[in-house]
C-alpha cells in the first residue's frame, strides 16, 4: 500500500463519525452498566462486545495498513 493509500484510509476513518459513535455508545454503556439489571441484559452484553470488537478491528486494520510495504 502506498503512502497515499494509507493517507486515504486514515482520512476516511478520521473523517467518519465512526469514532464519535463508538465513543458515545461506550459512554452510554458505561453509564447503563451502573445498573445491575441493565448490565446483565443480553442487549447490553451484545452492544459491549460489539463496541470492543469494533475498536479491535479498527486497530488491527490500521496496524496492517501501517505495516504493508510500499509498492
């Protein structure tokens, strides 16, 4: 991947509302986790897993693109 490809990837991720949405959803999940009933619901567990998996996937994609040798 060329430097322009990496630049395009990072610009696309940074310009999207993805990080903002993940941060907002994480805040909501943290606040609702204060309630034991909400914390034990299947929806809460699923959304928590989804947010964590998304952050790991974005990090993995960025790491992979960052380590690809230029053509």
